C-alpha cells in the first residue's frame, strides 16, 4: 500500500509540474514579446504616472444599473470640471481629488438615491489597470494608471473610464480629433516621446506601435488568469 501511495504522490507531483510548465511557457513568451516590442527608453512609462483617469464601475449589467452608471459619470464629471480647473500638474490634481473624495462619494450617492436604489458607493484614488483607449485622434496604451475609481453597489457591471487630468473627460472627441488646447496640456505633462506615441496611432506607418499596445493589453488581461490557475493548481 505504501508503495502505491508513493507512486501516486510522485504522479501527482509530475502532473502539477506539467501543468505549471504549460502556464509558464506561454506567459514567458508573451513577456518576451512585450520586452522585444518595447519602444526605446521605456516610452509610455510617463503616461501611467502623469495622467489621472476616472473609472466608474456599475453594480451590474442591467439596463437600470448601466443608466445609473452614466448618471453618476455625468454628475461627477460636471463637479470635477470645477474642482480641477486650476490644477497645473499631476500632484495638484491628485491633491484636489484626495481632498474632495467625500464630496465625490456624496455626489455619486445622490444619483443612486435619485433612482430609488440603496447601493453602497465607494470612491478611491489609486493605481488601476486600464485597456487601450482612444480619445479621438489620441490613443492611450493599456497599463496601470493613477485613477479616481467609483464603485456602485457590487461593482459587477461594465465600467466606464476617461481622463480627468489633463481634462479629456470634458470634451466631445466623437468628431475624431482632440482640441489643440488639450493637446498642449498633454504636451506639458508628458515627455516628447510619449506624446508622439499617443498621437501617432491613427497613422498607417505606426502599425508596430498598435501591435505593441495590443500585446501589452493582452498580457495584462492574462496575468490575473494565470494567477488564478496557479492558485487552483496548488490547492
């Protein structure tokens, strides 16, 4: 019996090692792809620390909860437009948001109550993952950005995001371009290299940069899946 038990335990160890290798190999290949495709000088790194994004997460995907998410978004953006109008740099913007977190939470809560719901509302400032996002002729790569995150209720619904600082949330970029005044604001907080990257995504000759952005997004989306599988594997 002990011999059979020993063989069984050895089989389980080998089986786990095989499963582990099947997870590590693709993750390693993807990581190498990202490193190889990276722009010289770590272009894009300044984007994550010099912008503040707004992230509103709905309670669920029901039509009512999605509409409530949009109402909260609209109310918060209107208020933040006034709060951030004098912010000149990322530190000032973050200080304003931190000081007004309670007020932001109150604004969101008022919209929840207005619709007859009793959802909890959480508002926080931190670093959160975002997918690649286009604002007219400007495209931001996937990555962990500084963000004001508002979670409604269970936070299980589709989310919505924009850039609070510089204030891309406050313009309508549906016509395909971002106003020159806002591009100047972006130039003021980004390196020349980073600015050129986010404004060149619409050009055909920049397909390699588009591929890079997509690889980064796919890698970030897969990281949580890999961690989840590893945890299940070694339970």
